[in-house]
C-alpha cells in the first residue's frame, strides 16, 4: 500500500523542510520493520520548489495471519479471497495507519528538535492514497475530511476497467489538498483511514480510547460525524465508544468555558477521599509469588495452569524473567491469555520471552524440563484428589524445577466470607479446599518423596483465628538445581508395585484412534499415534515467537508408562502406557 505527501515551497521556505518535519532525510531511502511487514520511506522528488515523501508498506500476509489470527480485516465477512490472498497488501487500512504512527511518530506529535520553528505552521499539502477502501463511498469520504478544511477528491475505482458494466468497487483514489499543519494532517489520516475501511487488523483494547483522543485532539470534539468516527475506530465496542464520547463531551465543555478538563470533571475530590481501598486477593497472591521468584533468582519460569495469563503479564514487566511458559488444559483460556497479553501487538523482543502451550498436569511432559521455577497458583484445588499423585510426579518427579511455588485457598478462612454459604467451596470447580494443617502435611510429604525442602507463608491479611485467605508453599530442590527427572527410590518402588499389580483396568491409557488437537486458524495438527496404550496429542502453532500456542503435550507416549506413581498409573505394563 502506498501514500504520498507533497508540499511546495519558495527560496525562503524550501519545500525540502518537509524532511525536517518528518525526521527523514530526502537524500536517503529508509526502511523500518513493523509487526506485519516492512515500511519504506523515500522521496521521489525533493527540491526547493516541490518535495514529495512516499510511504510504501509491504505487508507480509503470513505474518498478518500468524499474529492476528483472523481478527479485524482477516476475519471480516468480505475477506472471501482467503487468508493469504486478499486486499490487505494493496488497500490502505489500519495497517497503514499503524505504520504512519510508527514511522512518523515524532512528526505526528509535532516535534522537530532540529528546526523547532517549523512546527505549528500550516503548509500547503497534497496527500494521495491510490487505493482506499471506503465503506460509505465517496460521499462519506467528503463528510469525514471536508469539515477538517481539506479539498477532497474521492474518485471511485472500477471493479475491472475491461468490464465497465460491472460498475465501481468500494475503493476510491483519495486526494487531499489544503493548508494544514503536518502533524494535524498525519493525525487525520491515522484516525480516518481505518474508519473508512471500517475494520482493524488487531483486537481493540481499552487503551484505543486514549489513542483516539490523543490523535483527535483539537478536531474530533467538534466533528459533525463524531459518533460514526468513534464507533468505527473502536470497532463498535460500544462500552469503549461511550467512554470516548463522554470524554469528548468533557473536552468540548471545558473549551467552551475556557477551563481545564479537571475543573469540569471534579465531582470526586481525591484529596478528601482518604478511604483506603482494599487490595484484591488476586493482586496480593501475584505479589507473593513474584517475591518468591525474585528471591530464588529464577529466570526461566513455568506458569502451570496459567488461566487468562494474569501472572504472565506481571512476569513480563520484569526483566529478570527471560523465558516464561504458560500452560493450561483449556484452549479457551489460552486464547484469552493471548488476547489479554496482546501477544500479536507487543514487540518482537517481548514476544520471544513468552510461550503459551496446551497440556495437562495429569501426564508427564518433556516440554516442562529444565526450568528454574514452576508456579501452581490456585491450581491443585481444581484437581480430583485421586489425580494429585499424577500431578505431583509430573511436576516434582519428572519436570523437577529448582523452585516450585504452590498457592491454594485456606478453607478455614471461608467463614469470614459473608457471601459464601456455609459448607460451600469458593469456586464451583474446586474439587476440595485444604485447611492449613492439611496443606502443610501434603506439601511436606511431597517434599520428602522428591528431595525438596519446603517453607510456608500466608497470602493476604492474617486473621488471628482462621489464618490468611490463601496459603503458599515454596519448594526448593535440595541439590540446588534440577536433577533432570531421575527416579527416586520411591519412584522405582512405585513403578515396581504397579508392574506387579499390572495397574487397574481403568488407569490404562486410551488406545489409538483418538485425534490430535489441530492448531487453530491454519496451524498444523498431528493425529494421535495409534499404539498400545498411550495417547500422544498433536501440536498446533498460533502466531509467531511468543504469540504461539502449542496444542497438546498432555499425553503419554504409547510405549511408556507414568513412572513412580504408586497406584495411580504405575510403570510400564507389558509395553502398554498406563496413565493417571
């Protein structure tokens, strides 16, 4: 896709001043990496009388599919040409708007350190976009750009010049001419290009409201098509649109009264509101886990049962944690974590630090070996008691990270929850909830079986009678590092007992015929290996780098049993894999 910005000048005010404002030298052709391709900036002409800067964006359709996973234009109903062959590399859209913001960030803010006298000065501009999708046609293009002082040419493009009887397409050739500050012109394009396209290539988050108001400052609050612009820019997420409209109205009122927005929006006096808001238990729990991981010096961390990725988000904010793997059995939770963490939008350096995988802690998983620390935050209580030995072996016996952090509710504290009926657990999916003594006994037994030392601590405010709402155990491998999953004496004994009893019929792995999980939206699926006993799930890949979600890994190969878990799967039985 292509966009040109042209200005004219005189000897006193040469047109090449455009290069200072854009922070791009007219004698150089430069290129910049974006999350979905490469942006090129070049000057087809540059002299004192006339200067043209061109932005050429080469979109990588494969990267767009991997990172976007069908959101926005990739998932729009009119993308009938498919996910790899479509109009995105050619027609201006939110992809071009994001490239404008990335490549011309300083120019969009009106900053020019080399020639500050050039900023804030209107200049003659001609902006041309050869192919622009316009839902609403040329008439809407005029309604959007006309009130901003532009002379607008929106020339409809035919579907096929060879067959004029087919009529016009929904695309136009856009030419804007007028006297305008360059920064304001770039902000007009940044907001209105995706509005005309009526789609975005990424998921719209609440921070898009701030982006819209920053780019729309000085013109959006008075625009006659304000409601349409806000609704389309925010992808019709009406809760965000209402927030944006309310803030725009405040800005309009403040301007009318010649006052600051804070003077208008003063219903709450923050200085007199001294009531301390309680810190949510989930936040306290994350802080407690982070404190343990920091103290342990962990760099490569597993978040087992990661859910929607709240802990992963906290880990990403700290440079100490160089590799973070989140695992959950729920694909829905992994997709939500992918969205909340904005893995399709964060920098490549950040995305390389995080990986999301699907798997079950009921089985050993070679992908979990070799890590500094593992976290099971509010996980064990979701596991059936009879499956806890399998989880224990998968984490402490096979994966063997140097540090394991486990948190779980303290059932004794439930009497302090006024909204919780007597005798009920805190969540419908909890299979049990332990007292402090029960948790301590379980943790100490696990530590003794697998060569760990364990310490305990409260999570949340402690009640003198019933303790804290949650409880934490920190397991530290007594060798000072992971031992790579070697068998302990108890492991070997458990395997032997299982071999002698040949395992219960119900604990054998499912035979072949199961299908592997197929990767979502174009990723690869691998069918299960048809064999005696075990089930091996396939893998799929979503996104690139850290945006990936591996499917599978939760099964046990057909020729191997779960070793060292007495009575819960046993060891190899006549070549058949026994699973918990």
